[in-house]
C-alpha cells in the first residue's frame, strides 16, 4: 500500500449548532476543507461511505456527480487545540451535497445541519472563524443558493390577519386567490435583492404557483424586517372595508402609491 502524502494544513474548531467540526485550511493553497470522517459520523454514516460509493451504489454516485460532487479527497495533517490530527478531507461543496443527499433520504441529523446552513453558508462560517471577509459579489452569489432547502412550515400570519383579509376580499381565508393580496401588500415590499433570491430558490412553476410556501424560503433577516410591516398592514386592514380602501390607506400611510398589481386580472 502506497504511503499517504499528507499536505500541511491548519485548523480551528467551529460549530453548527451543537455539532463541532474542524475548519481546515490547506497552507499551500488556502483552500477550505473538512474532515471526511467528521461530516459523516454525526449523521450516523460510515466514514468510508464516500470511498466505497462508486462501486456499491454507482447510480447514487453518478447522481451526486451530476450535482457537482467531485472525488477530490486530500490527506492533511494539522494541529487543533494543541492536538495533532491527520484526516482525509474534502472540499466544502462536497459537504453540502452529501448532507443534502442524506437529508432527502430522511436522515434527521443531516436535516438539522442543512436547516442550520440555510441561515449561512459553510464558506461564510469558515471565514468568520478565520477572521476573513467576503466581497459583495461573493456574498450575493452565495445568497442565491443558501436557501435551497425549505424550512419546516411555520405560521407567519396570525388568524386575525387571515380573517380580516378574507373579510375585505370577500374570499374564503384559505382561497388560493388571496395569495395575490399577500404578495401585493406584504411580499411586494421585499427589496429587489430579496425578490431576486426568492425567484432563484423558489421559482414560479408553469401552473403559476411556487414550489414551496414563500415564507419557508425567506431568510430570518427578511422575516424580521417584514414582521413590523405585517403588523402595520393588519392595523390598516381593520379600518378598511374593501381592497381598494386598503390600498388608499397604505398609500396614505407610506406616502407612496400602492399599485394594484392585478388590474385587469380575472379574479372571478
């Protein structure tokens, strides 16, 4: 058996929730990597899984390759917390692809890790612990893909909001057509970057609906920013007896014209 050639690396510890990992950085190339064993052990998968995958499950392997997985394993040696370590490491892109695969297979630990990463990317976490920063262009590119796994459903609009909207639209509160007004009065107030990111991670399907509920694909920062706006719209809605009246109140409240985004649409 050929002797392994270990590349010199350095590492600091980092956490995703309560999961601890080594943030490995190869000294020669400055590339970020993670221990293959560390990414598989927490989700209950044999640490040799990736190495045996091409022979044991070639169809699965080919599918992951098509998603961007590459068999780029690098043996590294480094010291973390005063302890010398040798580990076979893989690029960060591979880590996310592997965790996402097991998430879709129903692996609860992989699901937790993917859900946690929806708040931030692995690259950002590494750069935080290494004290480095990202350019605006890099951050925007990363933002376009960090929310590609929907969060579990959580209530964003209280029943009071739903009931008042149904009152002024004269539609049942569960009517799909009310979604037009949620977009007009709430989601239409997202920033251009937030809208662009939403269209990437949760595109409109041919039937006109989106793949997931919109609020499952919003970042916590966007939700927090929209929450006071939701409250403000509810207050105005309570004083309105029709959608047109709500538009006039919104226009007066914000000092801008509230466009009827759906003029000419047949809502009957």
